[in-house]
């Protein structure tokens, strides 16, 4: 040891930070237990002091900084050593001038919990807190950006590199995330909270060609934007209140070229618009089918073509689709191509139109006189306005979502679509529906995908910030709710975007596009990271967005604010892309893990169809204090966890206390079972059972899907949940307590007698929601669980241990219902 210097302050320190590369320039800032920052330096002692102190150096107090009202957790120095910033238990960050011994500038308030870390640079101050946010400030105390991507108990550390503008954060959830910051917040850029990974962001501010200017009162005859719709990153269609349809071409040099395509209506405004774009023309041009509906109930189809920056109207025709003020929506479906279109009215009726039915060949459509033929009219059983549709020609299925959160399924026969002439339109009712899938919030989008030979996967998004997953069986014609994912970062989800086409990567990446209050957000569901955030005013104003194969570097957003069309475009050419990993380390639970369950790949390879999953792979199912269940995959040779996915949450966020998996089948043969044995399934199901606080039991069913039709993917999907009602009343029971006969097994011979409470018939009817009344009823929780299959009855037995020295045996039926079989209690 060269030398030792002790500060004169003899107290416990919560934090300390040093500055200087030499002893003469060394500065030390210490956060004491008394909520003060003591700043001192090291100086060389005289010869007399050296003999007295026994050291060549001593401490000299520079300043004492007082102002925090809580423990000081982190201190950061300015590069010049004249200032420092500190963060504290009082949820504030403060900038200090060291030499003059006082607070410099305003106190930085904004965090909702304790602040753990901070770093400071010439133009930015960055803080990270227990509220899972990382905030960026300027030196005047203005908050420039808020980044919230971690989960759990907070963000522990933050680090910023000014040369690359990269911010790295590490949290309690074990994730290490990378963000790209932009320090130029001037003019229009102040509306953008930038954390994307490129410097090619463009911002356009457009006004309508015939706009009369800003300000003034508006009436029904005023000209303003009604609808916006991107067809490509450089092509935007605009529909107005006076019936005009415009096209705006966006050039790379920041200029805009307006083209008036059509005056669709002179007497009424344009109410709705949808576009079906085809950019794969052999000569490199484009072909956009633009459908607009006006207030008089007229539908107009405009075919816009072009080979460069000059769009032209190649063809258009109009027909009366609804009566006046009843045409509220029009929808193309990509799987049906440009020959079919839907229209919606306010009463929950949806009409299917066939375009160009009198044209003999689809290739001639648009080159001959044609009209629209009404094929079918679909009526909702709820009478609510249809907000979104999706249709599949192969599945012969039509899915709709309405303004009150309901999902409806209609039959779409192939014969109906292929017919050349129909004597009268078809009147159709829903063959199935799911009421309140999104509560009472509007459904924003629905999507159909082929899951297997006999099942169709359906997912929907809504204004409740949730994504609902459902399955439709072609044979049973049912609609089964599979699960729901709430994206907490979004209050309203407009759609889910899926991409796999990037550098030959076959991994599927899902993005949720939506709003959080007045902010437009693109959220990476796979990585759990924010791609883009723009303050625009909310989803109720006209807006549009367009995403490329890599949304982090290929996104366009437009919205209307104060009669101005703002366009934010970030479209990086593939040759110029510099890709940074958004997640340096895998995200996991954000709070304490109470339970885990190992799932070996060999357990899943009982059938030949599962062999591709790999018997060497293993999974770990974990349950957390916050009620979440995750599935993490490990492969030998990778030497790390290869993936981790969020399965779901317990009802009410109750803590998960135990998890078990069950795959082996116990068969009980009886006379009746032998007669019905041929109807039983041969495939062994694989079930995951999780239990926890508030007496919640949740079952998860094994699900194997094919990614890109070649690679199998293993996961679990929510199957059923049981929990007691909030208020249970005491029910008198006829209890027969009889001691179990002592077993000859030595393992139970020395145990205390266990008594069995046989519930009466009335008690059995109450099912598992019944529990004896107790003053501490809400404190009851399941602590352990085990389960086994019973094939003869089509049920599974689940045994759980309660925190009140009780044991329950439940039966879980093939219809996902729970039934309390028997209750064990220890003799008091």
C-alpha cells in the first residue's frame, strides 16, 4: 500500500465517487448517512505533519452539500470537476457547484420512486430509478426523454457513451438494454422522444393544397383532413372534408409533391378510406386500389398507377352502398385480393361486394366497365358497429370485431366467392361469437392464421391495450379463448405487426403498434423494447403508419395536428444500416422467484411428431412474486439460456408459490371404461399446473406450433383458472371425521393420524370456491402442488397444500372445469 488517507468525517457512507488520475488532482465526494455530501481532496503534508500523522498526505474539506431529504445513493462528477450531480431516496436529482457550496439550477423531479443511479455529460443528465424508468434531462432541469422497458423492482445502473449516443441500462429483471439517444431536441424534433438506432430521421410538415390557412372557426363546409393512409414509405393518400382525394409523394431531399387524384364527392365529406397496394409490378411501378366512402353512402374505387413519382388515375367507378350517413367503414382483405370489399353501417351490418363481376377475366378488371354486386349481408347479433374485419378464402371464414369489444365469426363459403352470378344476396348470422373479448373497448384489428389442419388461430387487438388469442375448430365450429396478453406500455393497440424477413433470420418478431395517452408507440413484443415513441395527440385524430421488415429502422408515422399533417419517417437503406443489439442480456422476472419446474425434452418426445423438438433441449418453468409464469429454454452447447417467454399471469397478480408438470397417464379400467375405451384419446397430454396466493390454481396446456411450416416451437397456453370468490359465507356441513386406517407402510407408521373431512352433497356442489370462513381468509395461499392424469374419467387429479395445514384434492375435467374431490386436514 502506497499511502492511506482517512477523512475527518467518521460516519457511515451510502455512496462515494472519486475524480482524478493523480493524487494532486484527486477529489472525493461522499454521501453520508446524514443525507449530506462531503467533498474533500488529498494534499501533501509538511514534514512536521508527516511525522505527527504518519502519512505523506492528509484530507482537506472542500465543501459540504446539504439539501437532500433522503439517503444519497449515487454521485457523478462533471468532467471538469466543478460540478456534480446526486440522486437520492427522496426521488430527486440535484446539481451542485462544488467550490461555492450550493445548489446549481433546479431540482430534477419526475421519478415516482427512489433513484438508484445517474451519469452526467456536457449536455445530458441521465437518471435510473426504482420506478423502472430511465430519464434524460438537460442541465436546465427539463425532462427530454423517458425510457421504460424494464420490469420489476427497478433499473439499477445506467451508462452513456457520448461518442455513439448509446445508453445502456441494467435492471432487477436481469436484462441489459441498449438505446440510441438523439441530443438535438429543436423545432419539430421536440415532439419526438427518440430512442431508435439511426440518424436518418426525417420530419415533414404539410398543409393541404387548397387550405385557407390556420386559425378561425370551422364548420361543415371547411376543408380539413378526414383520413390518412400510407401505401409505401414515400406515398401518402389524404381524403378531405370537401370530398377531395390527394396523393403526397415524399422525396428524400425533404420536398413534397401533391397530386389531386379526384373530387370524389362535391356534396358530402369523405367518411372512410382503405387502400390495397401492389408494389410487385414487373416494370417496377405500383398499383394502389383506393376505396373511399362518402356521407351520401356512395362507395368509390380509384385505381392509382405509376412508375415513378407521378401517380395517375387509371380507372374509377362509384355505386350506392348504403343510405345517407350510414356508410361508416370500408375494408379490403389481402387474402381476397381486389375483387372483394366490405362496407359497414352503424347497426352492426356488414356487406360483401364483388367488384367487376361482369368482367370475364380478373386480368381485365380495371380495363373495362364494371360495377359492384352485393354477395352477402352479415348481421351482428349485438347490433354494434363493425370496426375491423379479416377474411380467409382457404379457411372459408370471416372474423369481425365491433365497437364494444365483441368478436364474431361468419361462414364465408368458397362457392359464394367463386360464383359468377347470384339471384339474391345471402343473409348470414354469426356461427359463433365471443362477447366482451376486449371488455367494452373497441376492437382495433383482427387477424386469421392457419394453425393446423383442423384449427384456425385468431388474434385481436383493442383499445383496452390487450391482445386476445383464440382458436376456431373447423369441425366443431367453436371459438375457444386461449389467452390474453396485456401490453402495459400501451393503453390502446391498433395492430400487431409480424416480420421474419431480415438477413435470412427465421425468428419471428412481433411488434405492437398503438398509443399510450397522447403518444404513438411501436413496441417490440419479442424483445420487450420500445422501438419508437412520438407525441401526436392520441389515436382519435387522423393518423396512419407504415412499417418495413425491420421496424427499428423502417417506420413512417403521420398525424394531423392544428390543420398540419406531420410525417415522421425513419427509413434507413439496407446498405447504411448499423444494427445494435437491443437486448444484450436476456430479460427475466422482475421480482423474487418462488418456484421452478424442470421440463426435459425427453418428456415431450413421446410421439414421432415431437422428435424435432430435440431430446437434448430442456425448459425451466418459473413462477414469480408478481404472479407471472415464464418458460426459459436451455440447450447444452450454447452455454446460455437461448430464449425466455412470458406465459401469463395469475388472476389478480397473486404470487406463484409452486409449479408442477404432469405428463404420465394413469389408466383405471372398469367395465364401463372398457366399453368406451375406443373413444379416448391416445395422445398423452402435457399439463403445467401453477398455484399460489389467494388460492389461485392455473392450468397451462402444451402447445406445439410450426414456425415457417418447418421448425417446431414448444410453449404452453393458458387453459383454465380457479380461484375463490371474494366473499364466502360459512355453510353448515355434516362432517364425518374418521381416522384413516394405519398403513403397513413404514413411511407412514410413525406419522400422526390424518383425518379426512368428507364433504356433504351440498358442500360438493359449491366446488373448489368453498373454504371454511376464517378471520384470515384472505391470507390463505397454496404452497405446494402435484398432479397426475386419469385417462378413464377424462380428468386430471391435482393435489395442493394450503398454508392453513389443509390438503385439497381437485379434479380437473376435460372441459377445463374444477371440482373439489376431498379435503384433508390434520387433527388438532
